[in-house]
C-alpha cells in the first residue's frame, strides 16, 4: 500500500497527485511544508497543510505514475487529458 500527496491549493489542481510513498514512510505535514522521512530525507517546501492532502492505504497506484500525470478522487485515478507521454520519459 502507498501514501499519496495531492495538491489542493493550486489553481486547477484540486486533486493532482504530486508524490507517492510507501505506507511505512513518515510524512510530517505542517503549515509551512511537508517533511519526508524520519530523520528527514526531503522537505517539500511548496506543499503544506493548507494546500495539500495526504491519503494513506492507497492500493491502486498506476504502474506508470509520474508527478502531475494523474488526478485522484475517492480511489479513482484519472490521467490528465492534456498529458504528453513524452514528459515522463
């Protein structure tokens, strides 16, 4: 299973999947940023508690996941209609 981070505060990106992590990865969400790992491995400075959502126990991550390629809503992944597959190669 996985944890996903969805942006919810950027214009037009209310359900855009930004990151996917294993469920055992520690994610700490604050009003300023998201810290990945314990000890911290990465600080995501453009996402925070005001503009993102962490969803846990996701079981159906697409095998071709790439940041910004999919939107996620209640268990359903939808590839962006304007996505160019050359972007993730």
